């Protein structure tokens, strides 16, 4: 068990023509409504197949992929060029004002505010407001927001029965995912997503109830009775109370742990168009209710390549065994004959992850309370050697946010299977902001990527079965 220590009118519906299959077929436009001007900047393209030339507008360092459809060969059946970009390595699917990242310079900002300043001075709910609204709350706005979130932390009593239906050894992320999706059945009016009042209450409910469902999942796995929310406590304290409280009349968490968890929630609140955020936007583009859309984010975060990185760091440290084995492990990594160096390098950051610097200081504060064990000694030695070895420095393999978060969570008593749940509680604020931004973006339609078909051409059916059963 962890250690204690104004209503806006909905947008007008767009008319759509239909093709022969009955599906909506949107008319293409070289400049969608609300799109910014190119100011004359263009990309000139010459098609060597037929020597035709095209001028494609450049806007915000990007070209519209739909412009490529105009580039056709002389084949009358040619539907135009597409861009092929597996895993969206260089494709912008949206224009967003929420999070800014410069991976080369190690910059992360929420709505323009540096993550370092937010982690030092803000509360998590203050950041949650900022991500959605675009500005920091006034005292009156903040007090009302905290009140609303606090008084929606309870879940329906039927939720107890729902969670009790899971096996004793169910993964807490599976329980959280199912729980978030199940909220849609408790709040059917949440499907009115273009009613601002309904969006407001749904978003408050998700921020408020996600920690409750997470804590209930934890207690279920531990075989412990559920602890109801205590509305006298702050957001983080209340969560820790539902996790840890036993028979105390009033739970008191260690203030160092409370602040550490709050900062970690802020650091994980949003991170631009990552896998889970893209999932939320894609699923949300079908105009499903927010609970179902958010559950898709939880599902994506469940994957070991996304939300499970800090668990991989602990597994690596366990395999190393002792600090004296670190040099040998490092040599194995460099030669390609050993394991992988987990917690170093990042898909986006090509210099030091700005969050990692904050977490390193945070780890120092936590470890002053719990002490330094052999795993921490291994982590410190890994960091020291890797940061002084040109092999890693030249490849810009610096510690990322996951390197120390797992050690912090473990020091606070959380089991490794629960690390991603903590991530999901924090990221809920970012998912909600991204979901609403997508919903109100007039350029967005239901997500429907194209494909390059590589299967066989048309061929006649010839059964290879020698006998056939009668149709039922």
C-alpha cells in the first residue's frame, strides 16, 4: 500500500451530398473556411510524368495534403497523389493552440506558459482550467472550478457492483478503461456534445471521477474496502486518501508526497498530438459522447510503447541488479549485444526533456524522505555514465521524464501496474481540452485516413472447398 506521507449555440450542421453508397461525401476546397492565408508562399511542383507544373500554397510551414489530389497523370482513372506517412511522422492532422513543443530546444509550454513555471507555481486544477480555457483562472473562477470538481468526485453506487465484477487480479488500467466508458451509461445526456452546458458538466465529471475510479480499482485489486471521497481534502490529497485510508477519522498525507504527485500530474497533463491524444481526437470526431472518447485515450495509454515506459525503466534496473554492473550493461547497449537503455531519448525531444529536469529535483526531495536504495543507486550511476559518454551524448540520448517517475511512484508505494493509471489521471485534463478543441474546429470532420491498396486486383471466385455444409 502506498506510503502516507455562458451557453453558446451549437454550430450549424453542414449539409453533405451523398455518393452511390449513401455515405456523406464532403466537397473539397483548396482553402477550407477558417483556414489561414498563405501570404503568397508556395511550393512549386513539376510532375515529370507529363511535365505539368503545380503551385501549392505554404501555410504555417505546411501544405494541405488535399492539394496533392490535383496532381494527376494522364490516366483518366487517376484520382491524384496522396501522401504516405506511416505513424504520422511528418503529418499535421490539426491546428492546435494548447501545447507547444520544440524538441530540438527542449521546450514544452501549455498555452504559452513554460512547463517549468507551471510546475513550480501552479496547482493541477489551475493547469486543467488553463488547458481548456486558454487563460489562467481568476480567483473567483478557480474557487468555483475547485468546488465543482470536488462535489462531483462521488460515483453512483451501482459503480461498486460494476467494479466488483472484475477478477481480483484484473489490471487496474483495464478497470479504469472500462469504468470511464461505463460513465456514458450513467449520463446519457452527455451525448449532446454541442450543448456547452452538457460539455461543461461532463468534463467536470471526468476530472472529478477519474481519481475515484482509479482508487476504487486499486482497492479492489488489493482486496480492500472502497474508501469514499473526502470533500474536505484537495484534489491530490483526496486521491491519496481513497488509496491509503484505513481506520483514520481524517487522513493526512505527507505534504512532500502530495506536492510531488501534483507536479507529476502537471507534467503529464498534456503533450501535444501523442498516441492517446490522437486516439481521443479520432474517436471524438465521430461525435461520440466524451466518456467513450476518453476511454479510447485510456486504451491507447495502456500500451507499453506509450504509457508503460516508466515500468520498462524499473524492469531494466532490476535486470542490472547492482550499481557495479552498470558499466557492463552500458557496454552491452553500445555494442548492440546487451539490453536497451530505457528512459533515455524521446520521439520528440532531441535534447534534454524539460520535464526530466523537474522530475530529477522532485526525486531528490522524495528520496530524502524514503532514503536511497540499490535501485536508485543504479539509476544514478546509469545517468552519470550515460551523460558523460559521447556515444549517448552525440546521439542526444538524454534522460526523459520516465526515467525517474517510476522510481518516485515506487518510493511512494505504488505498484508498477498502477503507474499508467496515475498517468491517465493527469492526462485526462489534456485529453478533454484537445477533444473540445477538435469538436469546435470547423475544419475538422470525422477522421478517415486514406490507404495505399497493395492487395490482388479483381479475380473470379473459385472455391477451394471439396465439400460444403448446408446453409443454416
